[in-house]
C-alpha cells in the first residue's frame, strides 16, 4: 500500500509532490483537492504517514463551541 501525507486546510500553502495530498474547503489550485474538513476523510489510517495542518485548529473554536449545545 502506498503511504501518503495529508496537508489539511492548506489554503495557498501546499506541497507539490506525489506523496502529498493537499486538502482545503475550496480548491485554490489544481494541486489542492476540495474537501469538507468537518466530515470524516476517506483514508485508511494505515495509509496515512503524516497529517500536517497549520492555522486550522484555531478556526474550529466557534464550531466546536456550538457543538456542545
């Protein structure tokens, strides 16, 4: 099985390499795949080598707050 690296909520900062999959809510480039990052992603945990995210978790604060109610 080919191992992959995920770049979550990459925006305009993405990696162009065959082992990386760049994900964001809206695709800004052909190297970025559109995905609803609030839903489960369809990857086997044995398939994913690295999950990278920069400046994404703080964006979830308000969303997570409303989930509590």
